[in-house]
C-alpha cells in the first residue's frame, strides 16, 4: 500500500544523510547483544523498538519494516534523530549513553522532537487527548528510556501544546517544512 511512499522517503533520507540505511536487529549480533545488556531496563529493545545509531535506523526485523502500516510515521520520527545526530555529532550520542540530570533532560528534548510527529499523526486520526497523555507519560516517565522526563504534569501540558501548535512546538526550519509535507500526505488535515 505505502511501498511507493516508503521507497520515496528512504531515497529522500539517503540524500539528506549520506550513508543512511535501515538495519534489522534480528540479523545483527551486536544489536542482539545490546538487547541483552539493556534487558533490565527495556525488555523490548530488540523486538519492540526502532533505534537510530549513527546513520542507521535499526528496525526489529524486515517484516515489521515492510508491513507495519505506521512505518512512515515511525521513519519520520527516526529521521529527526538522524538529523539531530548529524547536526550534533558529539552531544546527541552522549546524551543517550551517559546518565545524569542534565543529560536526562537533553535526551527528553531529542525525544520530544521525535514524538511530536507521532502525536500530530494520532490527533489527525482521531486519538483522544487522554490516550495520548497516558502514552507519553509511559514513554517519558517509564524505564524504557531510563526515566528521562519524570514530570507527569509537564508532559500533560506538553501534549496539550502539541495539539494546539502542531509540529512547530518542537521543529523549525527545513526539518519542520519537509516533515509537515509528509505528515499532510500521510494523514491529510480534516476539513
Ligand atoms: Zn525517538
């Protein structure tokens, strides 16, 4: 269904991030090893999460990449991480590996820039605000990402803001414009 659009988005990302590729965790010994290491924190690293490392977006497996109806939205989220990594080659990976209050905050900053896309797409598809708040509190306050933003009321306020201001809550410039064009194509605004 979305194969044409998926190939088009991948080609666009290859132009933006030379060397960009999609990898599959189930076929990679080091991704499986990382999954074992992260098991106490995140039990779905290998099977449940897409992860950006350098210029590669790691998907759980090829089946999921080809058949997930939400793949375009997920790829747009990962695209923000790829841009941020490219533009902040030291700070971006450091804030994912190191721990400390300042770094936690920075990491939540990167993830807000990705999740703003998921939220705008969901909103256009009719997801109620309460569901979105519950999901975002799981993401930002839970262990999967190492409790990166443990502030439930700030998260709720942020979701409200995203529903009002859209992608511009977090993104700007060329990244905002191109992401907006893709979002409008995936989930056209309601009349
Ligand atoms: Zn992310």
